[in-house]
């Protein structure tokens, strides 16, 4: 079957099977920053933004995304021009293996779009569904708060 | 991955959805999809009917009460319910009980209501608030009471859930749950609504099927007391709750543990409703 959607600002039309989830199709199309994890919506590694809302792409059939806008980590920034949120994660050393980082960055982007001045409680709630097995959570929470300051400074 | 899915349908009208569903024989209904790849019994699903094209996302509160569309996300419900006043105070903590933003964005009210299980945190709340389910089938639309037993669940077979209605009124409600960790299904939960001498108190996860347990002895105590509850009301409610609850044991909790914790949750719900400290 064929689904037409917007991915990182570009309109695409992808062929896929009815049973395929968005994670698989995104990765097959080269967007491998979306990680495979638990495949049950619990770990956050596959998070993308669907119409601006954070969702686990392992629970979204690719067909469900037809007609919607998807943002993956590739749409947030690049090695050459990282997004302030990505810089905040780097500077806070909130990354070790990096497997959970795309999901955390996208979750942070969704949070800051709704809540530009998050509290620590907001940051913790934002990362609640994102499991990290190496860095832990103290530095990612610091990174979320730092990202908010950077984004606000950038907006001024 | 795990699905045998061969067909995906996205109806754009209720008539199309009813035709595709064919009274439950046509395929599996899909709200957000938060349980599609998780529930083991969906591995053999061959056809899903995605309801996202239907206009069932309303969230309206007014003099008649509250109407919630079946496709409203749990996150949207939890956020909206926080402003609906003390009668509906139990809704937000139940809707947001599993605090993973991505899942809360995908899980729908309709999907949760139709789950044939008794460990869904919204269920005792909707029962305590006397919710009505707005269902559609080939015979038209009608309202059904929120199902608290197997017979009520059977009445939903073959229907599409358009939304639910929560009647207006006074009083206050409360919800409490207990789980091994926060991001887990509850080992037990309880919800209560009280207004003067009227009360509705329900508990979940008290047996192997989807039935909820109504705590009639606790409601009787509250009805007898009205606004004049005795100083030792906690002890009396606890005793009544223990009489109402069976010691249901499963691999995750012993019967007496679950019974004891559920009684504690009921006391906590009522303390919150009465405006008292939840823990003594």
C-alpha cells in the first residue's frame, strides 16, 4: 500500500505493507536516527513527532501516518548545524552510547514547544518514557533545562 | 513484526465504519493503536479499521455534564479534566496514571474503555461517575451504562463507541492506584464519588475477568452517615471495604495483600473527597 505524508518538511509517498510500523518504514527510507527498542511503546528509543506530538513510532502503523506530518531526529539538526537542544545534550554530557538520545531530543522539542520555561518536574515528566541504560537521568534532565534557556536566548 | 495484518481501512464516515466492522466480524477497531502491538491476542489480526477519520474528538463540558469523544487522547482528557471541578477530580489522575507522554498521546479514551480488562485505571472512575457510553451500530445510536460486569461488556459487542457522557452534578470524586512501579499496570485501584449521603465506590483488579467490584458495604456506611461521619470513619470504612472485597490472588499479588491495599486505597479516596489528609 502507499502512504503520502510529510517527513521533516518534505512531502513523500512511501510504499509499505499494511502490517509495517512507522519505525520500520522510516529506517528503511534511510532515517536511521529513529531507533528500534522495546517495540511496545515503553522505552522511547523510537520516538518521533507526529503533527508535533511525541509518539512511539513502534506503535504507529505506517498507514496511520498517511496525511500527517512526521519529524524525526534528522529534521531537528545536523552534525554541521546542531539544534540548541542537541548542543545542550552534548554540553551536559547527557550522551554516552547515544541510543536513547534521538528520542530524548524529540521529546524535549515537543516539551519546549508547549512549555518554553519547564520546571524540573516538567523535564522529569518529559523523559519519563525514555529509558537510558548508561548515562542515567540526572544529566538528561539538566540538558532539558539548559535547552530551554538556549532556545529562549536564541529566540530573543 | 508480530502482526499478520493484511488489510488496513480508514473509513471517513460512520456508515463506512459500520460496513467495514460488520458487527465485529470485519476486523479490529483501531483508535490510536497503543495496544495493537502489545496485547498478545492481536498477533492474528488480519484487518484493522482505523477510526481516525471519524469526527469523534470532541471534549465539551457544560450544564448537561461532560461529553468526551472516543478518539480523544488520554493526555488531552487528563489536561481538560483538571479544569472540570471537584465532581470530575478523579478523571485526570486516572487518565494520566501511566506517565509516558508518547503513550498518553496515542492511547484513546475509546480504546481504553473498550479494553476487556479490569486493570484499566479509567474504568472504576467512569463507573463511579455513572458514565454513559454512546454507541453506534446498524440500529442507530444509543446510550448504555458503563459496563461493570460481563453482561454489560457483552452489550457492547458489535458496536462502535462514539464517546461517553458524564452527567453533571455536585459532589467530589477521587482515584488512587497501586502498582509495583509507576509505569506498570495497577495491582489494584479504586475510585469514589460522594455527594452528601450519595456515594458510588468501585475497585478494579479484583478478579480474573473485566468486572469491577462495587463496594456496597462502604456505600451503605457513607449513606448512613451523610455529612455526619464519625471520628473513626477510616477504621469503619476499612472494615466495610474488607467485607466487600474478595481476596483475589494472581501471579503478581497475594489475595490478602491486594485486599488490604485496595481497602487502603478506598480510605485514601474518601479522605481526599472529605478534604482530609490522605494518610494519617
